[in-house]
C-alpha cells in the first residue's frame, strides 16, 4: 500500500474514534441529565433529617439527606443509642445479628441507601432479616422527602405506632 493510502486510513480511523467518543459522551449526558422520578421534583437544596420517635431495643433510627440542584446526592440512614454510638459500628451486635438473621446493620444500611440514591425513590427492595429497619427506612425517607419539598430543615420526628406511616 502506498504511504498516502496509509495516512488516509489513519485519518479515517481517528475520525471514526472521535465520532464514537462524541456519541458515547452524548449518550452518557442523556443518561445523567435525564431527570429524577416524580418523587424528587420540587426538592429544595439543603440537609433534611428525620428520626423515629421512640427507641427500639435501645436504638433510634434516623435519616439525613443532602439535596443539591433538586437531587438527593447523599443519604445517611443509621441507628444510634442514648450515648450517640452508631449501631453499624457495634461489632458484637453485627456478629449476633448476622448469625441469627443473615444480615447486619452495616450491610442493610448500605444496600438500602444505594438503592435509594440510584432510584431517587424509597421504592427499594426489602432485605431478609432487616424488615423492621426496612419499614423505618421507608417511613423516614417519606418524612425527609416531605421536609425537602417544604424546605423545612427542622428534625422531623416520625411516630412508628401509626400503621399508616408506611
């Protein structure tokens, strides 16, 4: 093949790769900026917190979200005891719960939070062994989402005795 033919082929290949990169970037942009589901429309930027009204076995579950540009960008879902110690940090509790229930706080907290942030919705899957925390997660998520829609940054106390709060 002649030298000019080789140069022409290289230029075409380079243009083809550039076009493919451009198309990939456009597709990625469409995915990233396609918007959130209806559940996150109208959220005001800021931090919003809700907590369960009464401790369960000494632990009070709580949730904090951070909204930026109308989207939930971070979430913390945890339980703390009266001294403020976080349940996910309790290794003895983890060992016992994992042996009896097949899961533990550090695991289900990560699973629930990841699903919520991906979906921008509390429509998440339950994790066997963590049903009570799953139900409280959904209650707290509804509360912080409502707080974010109102722009109300006070801590929302959620009563779990109301069966309708799910």
